[in-house]
């Protein structure tokens, strides 16, 4: 097992440099000016970043208001009987709510849960699994759809939130089956 770990670690260390080298070699082979193409792409990336700043600021303000107003705590307390019925730890519910909204906020919350309950606790394992099984749906919609000017995002939001819900439920089932 130790030999396999060393092989995987070695491969992981060379994936990104190898991919970058491959791109450069193919670009040179196709006679594409590599540096000029990189600079042009960086200019486009900077323009995109400037275009999405208003969307990001609006999302960050909404997240801060939601957390600081006590709305998240109120929702968690009102759903406690539901959580108790399914043996779902209510401490993890704020992560389930925050994860589709903010990756950084969810990561901070996951770190806090792990620091409080331990990485090998049920809550720590559930938080870690949820962190890896869900995505930042609203961030993705805001950044990517905002960057290209898509206005009708209703279906994408619904599908993204359903996928997040499935990830949360699957995380709970898997962690319960394997670690409880």
C-alpha cells in the first residue's frame, strides 16, 4: 500500500507541470505564438474579472446580511425537531445552507466544525463529506452566468440546488453507513 501511495504522489506532482509542458509543445508545433496568446488570454481574464465584480459584491453583501441577521440561526432552531427525527446533527445544517452560497464561508464553517468536534467525529466526517459532495451553486451562477450576460438562470439554479440537496442527503447516508 505504501508503494502505491508513493506512485500516486509522484504522478500527482507531475500532472500540472506535464500538462502545461504539453500545451506549450503543441502550441509551438502548431506555430502559435505562446507568450502572445497567453498575454491575450490574461487580458480577457482581467476584463471578465472586472465585469463580475458587481455580482460578487452583491452576493457577498447578501451572505453577510443572512448570517449576521440571525436568520440562519432562527431557521436552524425551528428545524431542530426535524433534525432530531432523522438523527441529523443540527450543527451541520448551517453548512448545508451556506455551501451553495459561499465556498469560503462553508470552508470556514467546516474548519470550525472540525476544530470543535474533531476530524474523526461524526460531525467532522459529515461536514467534510458535504464539503466535497456539494458545490457553490449561487457563486457559479453569479460568476459564470454574469460574465457572459445570461439573465434567465431559473432552471440552472433549480438543478444546481437539487444537486446540492442530493449531495447533502448522500453525504449523510454514506457517513452514517460507514462511520456510525
